[in-house]
C-alpha cells in the first residue's frame, strides 16, 4: 500500500466509525443532534479524502472536474434549499425523495462501471454480481421511492392503485430481471442485458409501490431506505471502496430494524404491507367485525369544551393524523399554552404512529415549541389517563379504539392509548367515518365521550376563543 | 475467491451486524429523525460519484458522472440538513419553565 492509500484507508475507517457512533448517539433525544453532526463530520472527511485521492491520481480530465462540480453544486443547492424550506408536515415525502436520488446515484455508478469496465472483456463474478445487484436494487428504490414521494405529497393518489394484469407485469418484470442478470454475467459485452435489467427494475419498483395504501407508505419508505443502503454497499464492492460498504451495510441493517419497528407500531407486518399490493387477496383491512355504527353519540359545542377545559386540573391532548392533515399544530400549542398559563396541567399523549410516520407527531409538536417533557409516550400516557379530567382527542381514531383489546377484528392487539379511562373525553373529528383500519370506534358512544364535528383547525380556534372567556 | 473480495465481504457482513446491534430499541419519538439520518448516511455514495468522474472520458460517461454527482449531492446535503433541522427542534431551549413532571425524562 502506498503512503496515500494507507492514509486514505485509515480516514475512511475513521469516517465509518463516525457513522456508527453517530447512529448510536441518535438513539437518545439528548445526544441525537450531535450524533447527526458526528455522522456529517465523517461524511465530510470521506469527501475530502476522495478529493485528495483523485487529485493525487491525476487521471481526471478537465471536463470530468466540470461535470463533477456542476453536479455537486446543483445537487447541494437543490438539497439544502428543499431541506430548509420544507414544512415539517412534509418531511416524510422529502426523506423519500432523498432516498430515491440516493438509489439513483448507486444505480448510475453501477451502470457506469458495467459499461466502462466490462464491455468487451469477460467479467469475474466478484465484479459482475455486485454490479448487477447495485443496478437492480438502485433501480427499484429509485422508482419506488419516487412513487412513495408522490403518494405522500398527494401527486399520486394515496389509495392503493391496481389495474388488471399488474400482477402479471410484475411477474414478467421479476423474470426479466433474472434473465437480464444471467445474461449480464454470462455475456458481459452487450449493452442490452443491462438496459433490460435497469428497465425491469424501474418497472418493478413502480408496480411494487403503486398498490400500497398511503397510510402504509412510511413503512415502505423505510424499507426502500434499507434497500438504498444495500445498493450503496454493492456500489462499494464495485469501486472497491470500504467506506461505501460499511455505511451502506449499516444503513441496510439499521433501516431493516427501523422498518420492522415501524410496522410493529402500526400493527402491520412488513410482508402484509408489501403483499397488500400483489398478494392474492385485496388489501382488505375493513373486516367490519366488531361493532355496529354507534348511534347514541353525544354532540358538543366549542363553548362546552371550553368550559370543561377551563375547569379541569389535568388535560391530556391526543393528537392524530387529522391534526397534521389540518395543519392545526399551532392552534393546539396555543390552546395548551393558554391552559398551562392558567395553572392547568397539560400533556400530550403521543401514539407511536400518530402523524404520518412513527415519531412524526413529536417533530410536528416540537416545531411549534411544545416542550419535550410534555410529550408522553404510550406507556407513560396510559398511566396518566386515570387522573385526567379531560382528554382532547384531535383527529385520532384507531389509536384510541378500545376494540383493540378484544379479539377478532382488524386492530386486535394493536397498542392503544387508554383514552376511555379518563373522566371526560372530547373528540374533535370531521365526521363519524372510520379510521384507516375501517373499524367503528365504540369510544365515541361511551358515556363520558362527547363529539365535536369540525375541522381540527377551525374547531380549535373556536375552543380557544371559548376557553379564554371562561378563564378570564 | 480473491483476498480482496473476501475482505470486502467480511466488512459487509460485520457492518450489517453492527447495524442491527446499534439500531435496536429506538424510541418512537426519534424514529422519523433516525430514518432521515440513516438516509443521509447512504449519501456516502457521493464518494462513488467522485471515483467515476475521475474515470470518465467521453460524453456518455460524463453524463453518468454528472447524474451520479447530482443525485448523491441532493441525498447527502439535503439529508443532513433536514435531519439537523428536525433534531434541533428537540433541543430548543425552553421558553417557559416546566414545574410539573421533572422525572418524566428518559
């Protein structure tokens, strides 16, 4: 090993250590930010080192520098501007977009190396297998993540999209990937197998994601994130760079664990989510087993809710997807501050999957300055409901459904917030429609529950006005 | 199997195991930033964009190098920025003191 090569290898190793330590630190809210910065530092070291290596090697042409820096500059500008401007409600689709381009970059590197080094020569399996996997996985995550981005942002319909023959096309795509793969390894001197592999992977990614419902999309994004990690690791095999292998494998494994944890929190299995698309049955979650449409519900007015809140000691706010959809975080924080200032205890009960993806609600609330220690996670919140005077459920449904404690329905066994244990429950909801699971919620017809049918934002504004009246 | 391939394979497998180990039990609060942070880390693919740009010698390859550099730069720059923004909100200095629930920290 030359001196430079030795130094470079050590720097890449150090950079990889930064990623591992960084991810480790991101497990706790106190050290998370520094963890991310440490991981970024590792990234900066790797980039500086490869720059030095390339300069030292002296092989790069002037145009090579030009396209490299043009690409980097435009990419950095675009990425940073997007990341700075995005409203916190739209983070899931942005992560998915960044994931798509990561997969795209990995696939592009595979395409480059296959056409650059392989044409006309016979390939060793040590090269051809990673390059093949790089292109295939990169291609799948590129198109799959773009569709996921579209679904999360509403450009593509969120409901499962399927059409006659989609399973057949999927099967053909898989077959084409296998044929192209064998072709690429066996006859490396032709472009066509690579183009076929790429096209089939793109189609597969598209058709894999289209039939999955919008509510499951975060799990899919996380899964594709893990895929991209693997694609990057295989790109590392291709260009023989260990930092890509380590970082890619790290993300691949970490993303897999994260995917499983997210799926668990949503009470869905990953296989179930993916099969929802091209499994045998429809992605039918509305078994309907459980309860009939509740008839004996009590309606309430903003004025009444305001009075309840103003005379309460302990208030628990239960935010759900509807809150994020109505962009009502500011109103919630305003109401909570109003109550806190009047000496009332206010906390937030946050279900793991509240918001658009696990942990998203915490981000949204942190964005409007809700203190971290007011956000109670599932177990802690559940120990507090018995002493709660008023639970204010805003745009949440399935996560409060007591039917989850019983057997034989779509949400059986899902961990829920025990909202029904509090003395009084107010549910702000647009209508009586069921949640994502398609199961009626008997909480709505219980004695202590009253319903306020309204958009979350408008309803909260009215409640704030009413509460002010009672507090003065 | 060549020595080089064996080394890379060993690194790959051990890194997978490290990833599984390091990632267990993430509080759900941090799952969104964690996903975004992991997403930023695979932006290391930008190193690969440098490598191929150095080898490019005709327009077809220049185009691929440009694409790879652009894609990877969006991934790495955007990924770290948005993750930092999210995590920064958790660490924000508190405006009002919170007398209740001091012990609720994890």
